[in-house]
């Protein structure tokens, strides 16, 4: 056996190489260093069943199903639903490669946990190929998000609503738009935030300098007249942004904040995906800052018209037709809070809110290429 002794020059060269590799990792694009798109972290489950074993089994299955849906939603273009018809529990189990536990507790009938789930990359790609669905893995450069609450005392980071915790509970590192949550500096004043919210580019540039020049989003939360108002201002991976949305405060303010944070981050992800695919992205009822918001401060819809809940049966020819219809529906003027109640091979039951009379709804749908008719007491919606 031949033993080779390292010379001082060889050892020095190897140490230099290690140092250069470490520096290259630091200088690489943040999106390249981000965690895998096919991992989903921080999935919360809270399940009650007949016994502890059944509760844990159900909780694990729920987390796996949600993880697969989240990965599909990341990869699919805006407007294409991640609810794939025909996908059964056995299919989902075959797509999951591992589950790790961040935290769990249980009783005789209840299982509560925060889980991380890994999904098989090739399996997901094969599934999308089988459904003839396009997908894109291009990720945005990393951004910074500064969650803040506006109160009577000024701008604060922590609040009773749990606004910051809501953002920290999101899986930002595995997303299409990797993000880092920042903490405010001690000298950050209300006047600076208000200037950025109204579009003051010099105030934003100065603040970006303080925080490292990465694209910076101010995620401002505020409770106003029974509403939780979310404002997004600054610059993301696409460009300048100034959006706001209002949600009714529920009996659980922290739950309201969590949903608001989820919706806000979904807008940022869809903006990036839209910039890559050219497909218009729905903005989850966010509007340009400064415009009147439906129900803001009054608890009602514009012009005093009360929003009505509409349930309809959508008929379509197949999966591709349904995906196109759903994407177009999200862009119909006046339609909000669109939800899919059930989905089969040729029909879907949907619910949405619309502020206005039936004839105007039919007119707005008609302008987008839809017909809405009543059949045996049920609204039926079709693409014309």
C-alpha cells in the first residue's frame, strides 16, 4: 500500500479551495440556496378521533394531503387549481417520501402537531405529466418581509393579534418566493412607514439601505372598525407593490391574522409566477392602496349593496376546461371569496360572494364568456 504525504503546498491549496467554495456559497443567488420546492414545513394539524392511534393516523394523512396540494400549487401557473380530480389517498401516500415532527402532543382522542413533509419530486412531475398540466420551477430571488402592526402608540412588531407570529408560521424558505422575516430597528418611526405605504420611493430606498438592499416588503396590519386591514408596500421580486385588503375580525384575532398572512404571501407568490408565465394572477381581493375597499370601515359592500352568497353548479368537458374556467372566474368583476365545494369529472359545486342583483351578475359573467341560468332551483354556470 502506498502512503502519500501531503506537502505544505498541497494542504494550503486545499484550504484555499475550501475557503473559495464557502465564499461562493455566500455570494450565490439566494433563490439557488433556498430549500427544496418539494418540501413543506410547519404544517399544523389538530385532529380528534375515537382514540389516540386513529387521531394520529388521521393527522398524518391530513398533513400529507396538504403537503401534496401545496407543492402542486407552487408549481402550477396562476389560475390552475391544485385540486386534481381522481387523486385518492393511496396516490398521495405514494407521493410522500417522509414526515418529520417539529412538535406534537396527544390525549386519548386528540392529536395536535406541527409537521414537515417531503414529497417525491419525480412522482409530482409524473403526476402533472399524466394530467397534461404545465408547471414551472423557476424561483424568485429572495426577498425580505417586515411584519408590523399600526397602533395608537405607533408601529410595533409584536401584537395581541399575533401578526408577526402569523408570518413566522408560514413556510417561506421552500416557496416560489423565498423570504426572510426581519425585525424592526429601534429607531423605526410611524412617519417612515406611512411614507412607504403611500409610495414614497426615497423613504423605501433609505429603509432598504438600513436592511441590506434586498427587495423589501412592509406587511402592515391594523385593526379598524372591526376589520383587520393588511397592507403590502415596498418592492418584491417583480417590482414595486402597493396593495391592501380588509377582512372582518373574528372571535379569534390570531386566526384572522394567520389567514391574512397566508393570503398576503400567496399574492407575492402569484405575482412572481405571473411574471414568469404571463398568466394574470388573482390578487385574493387585494386592491391597489388608496382605493376604496369593499366593506372597509362600514361592514358592507360599495354603494350600500349587500353582498350575497351565490352557490352554483359549474359544467365543463374535462379537467383542462375546468382549470381554464376557474381561472377566468377569479377575474370576473365583483366576484369574491370563490370556493370549490366539490369536484367531479364533469362538474363542480362552487360558492362565491357577489354584491349586486342577479341580472348584473349575469351581465358581468356574460362579459367574461359565461352563461348563468337557473335549472330546477339551482344556478348552472357554463362557458359559452
